[in-house]
C-alpha cells in the first residue's frame, strides 16, 4: 500500500506546489548528509532549505578542515544545479555532541552551551566554517544561516566574524558571492519578540519550530513522558509563527519554515495560510505536502489561519483543521501520519 501510494505521488514530482487558485509555494528539503541530496532530487525539492552542517561533524574525528568543508559544501551546491542551498552554520551541543568537543556537564543542555553560542566562543573554528561556506558560494547560489539566535548582539557578532572571513578571502584572492544572503533561524522565543528589530539586520528568517515549540511550551522535544504536550497546533505556537512571518514580511524579508511542523499534513495548510510560501522538510514528505497544497485553495488556507489565530485551545484548532481536511478529501493523509 505504501509503495502504491508513493508511486501515485511520484507523478507529482515535476508539478509545482500550486493551490487551485494559483498561489505557488516553494517546497524545499532539509538535509544533513550528502546521501540526502539524492532523496531531495528524487522527491522534487526546489531548494535545500536547511543543510544541517553539524551532521558530518558528528561522525568525524575532529573539526573538519576548511578544505574538507569546502569540498563537502561544493558538492551540495553543485548537486542542486543552480537552485539555492541554505547552509546553516554549526548547531552543535544539546543532543549533538561530537567526541572532540569538550563540554562540561550541563544540567539543562538545551538551555546551555549550544549552537551559535559555541560558534561565537570559538571564533577561529567559526571563521573556518564561514570561509568554507563563502568559498562554496562561488559555485552556485548559497544562503548562510545562523542557528539559535536570541539577541541582536549575536547577529552583530556573527556578522563581524563574517566580515573578517570575507577579508581573509579577499586578501588571498579567493572567489565568493559578495552578496550572499544572510539569515537566522527563528527558534527562540526572544527572537520572535525581537523579530521586527532582527529583520533589519538579516535577509531572511527560517522558522525552526522543532526548538521553538519546546522553548515556547517548556516541553523537552526529546522527552517521551511529556510528548503529548509537545504540540505544534498549540495556540501560542501559532501566534509565534504568525508574528515571525508578519515581522519578516513587514520588513520585506524572505521567510520560510524548516521545522518538522512543515511536513505535518495537519499543519502545512495552516502555515501556507499564515503567509509562509517556502516550506522545508525531510525530502520524503515533499510529495505528500504537495498533494495537499494542490488540492486546496489559498483562500481556504487563509481562512483556516485566520480562524486558528482566534481559537484558544489545541482541541478547537485541531477540529477546525480536521474539518478542512475532510472537506478536501485528505483524511487518508492525516490518518497515515497520525
Ligand atoms: C528546528 O529547531 O526546528 C530545526 C529545524 O533545527 P534542528 O531540528 O536541527 O534543531
Ligand atoms: Mg533547532
């Protein structure tokens, strides 16, 4: 049944993710390993919306050298043949520790020394990565993205180091895209509150709901005991996403989403209705989300979003989404995933 279902979806690979009333959404892939590139292409990813560069670092004996990183990033960029690749700088820490990174014991690692905090404290390691990403940008369209930003100062510090990395390359005559778009993950509530200010300093936001949900709801994303409380359709989560989208759009900046929520059929249409026109997800989910988007109108998605923003409970929001999915004849997709 699963194979037949996928064969059916394969016919969608080269079709746009376009609603019945002509609103086009970009569907992108999240990747971590070079092998994922094959899956991204196979499932019709239009861009790489999130390249988790820490993944190759986890299986290595030491921090990758600049040349090793350039080689890796170039292969991803060339593999996408002119379509943009969003390369996220290292998001180590929390549950992603390589053996060679010595981190003292932390009682709350998700609230501890992780992600951009590590990069900013290890500027030499960070600059090696920044140079490598810049050099890969000479081979095709690359966007650079900083994870776990929680303040304006962090962006300014990261951009200062980026400017130094650019100077290094200029002084050695190495090619790179001098207008490389620079963006941030929106995954910490503080960033959502500051979104209008942060939008002035960056070219794009990518909403990381995997972390955003855990920080907004105070629910550990990896703790099964509280798994039922980890709820993407919580009204507070939806408000946060809406605020981040509106702040980006008001500033004329691009906004996408790369958390698992984008791949959830119960959430995808609502996200489109909130104004997200770029959803990035595990490559496997692209065809199914495309099928859903092609079955609905943008008007339906917008009405759903408007209604969801008014509702005060998860239960009410879910029944509203369920009704829309039933009207669209998409209950089979929901049942398959829930
Ligand atoms: C997220 O937090 O939503 C995200 C995409 O990043 P990661 O899952 O790698 O933390
Ligand atoms: Mg995250």
